[in-house]
């Protein structure tokens, strides 16, 4: 059963397989507060269902995700509509505190939870995957991309040093991560596959079937063994210093936010925003000054 009045659809397309479908196609699956909590809730539902062994993350519409929804007018107010799941506090604090708390919860906090979910996860991506969209894909264990997929992190152009879940060096390697961030150029699916960020590239028409077939192969394995091997691989990556580096990059990310608030009156440099987002940011800056 699926419904169309929810930002995340929950499906069971095969025995022992759950499929979560991003369902804001009119916004290109931009992520507002309600969307992220709904996604987190759906992942928790699949994780706590002992009949589910594998979780697929897919998307409706022409693009997997356009990233954070910068059109959300009161993200901090929206936070009060949800029960927080992380241990941080100060969501109504002064200065930089509230924004730091918000992003500790719904960005880096959620991503770490999703990465450590005790079941294999597969992201099936297509179209554009932009900045925050990477943060829905990177926590997954396996990534399958359609041939039309393109990836982008334009946050440096927006005056911020990379998306909050800073997996770039582990996903792309140090040299390519720097190029990807410095230039804010698009990365095509085939190049992402060559670099190791993507496991497989398939024709768009075959994406759903290919992903489900892999999920069904994985679902034949004992669930406890799947949990243990995922824990082992994640521990190996963390032993390389991933989590410590993530904490540093997140702190620098918020230094950039604080700088931009002082310099521009917004969390990002509006000159780096694309299309209508720049107009909205300029309007917000003008309103803040009045």
C-alpha cells in the first residue's frame, strides 16, 4: 500500500525488502524539516521490523533530490512539531546555538544514524543529486545510479565548506574531493562509478528492477550476519579517522554560517545560490535589515 499525501512512501516490493520512496517530486525532493523526520521515521520502521532485511531508498520525479529546501520559512519553528531523536539541545538558543543544534539533529545527526542502521541499505539514484541530496545517498551501503545521474556539491560557491555530512574524501578520494568542492562542477554517474562512489550504473529504465534484484540476493543471507558485517566495515572506516574528521568539518561548516550571517545577513553567501533561491535569500536579507 502506498499513499500520495506523505513525503515518504513505504513499500514492500519483495519478501524481506522495504523500499522508501522520496515523494516530493514537485520540489525535486527538496528536504524540509517534515521531510527529514518522515524519512527518519520510515527508516526506523524498517529497522525495527524483524521481517525486513534490506532497505532500498528511491525517489519519485525527475530527480533524486535537489538538497535542502531553502524555501522553508521557519525551520526552527518546524522543529517544534517533532520529537527530537538526538541528544543535543538548545534548539531555541541565541546566536549560533539554535542553528548548530538544528543541524546536529537533522543533518549530521540523522546521517550518522542512517549510516549505522543495522541493516543493508541501497540507494537507487537518478537525475540530479545536489548537496543535501548526497546526504540521503552517502549514508547508504550501496549506491546504484542510472546513466543520467549527475552529482553536485555547490556549497563552497555559497560560502560554506561542504555539505554537513562531510563524506567527500571517503567517497571520492582526497584529490577528487578537493576538485569536486573547489569547482562545484557536476560529476557524472560513470565518473562517480570509476572513483568508487557508485557501485553500478544502469539504464534509467532498468534502475528499479536492477536494484530490487540486488536487494533480493542480499535478503537471502542471515540477517544477523548482515548486521555484523556492516558493523565491521563501518568500524574499519571509522578507525581511519572518519568520525573525528567529520566533527572538525562540521565545526568549520558552522564557522562559515556564523561568518555569512555577519557578512551577508544569511547563513550562506547569496551570490552562490542558483536561480530563484538567490532572489529569496536577497529578500530575506533585506527583511532582516529592516
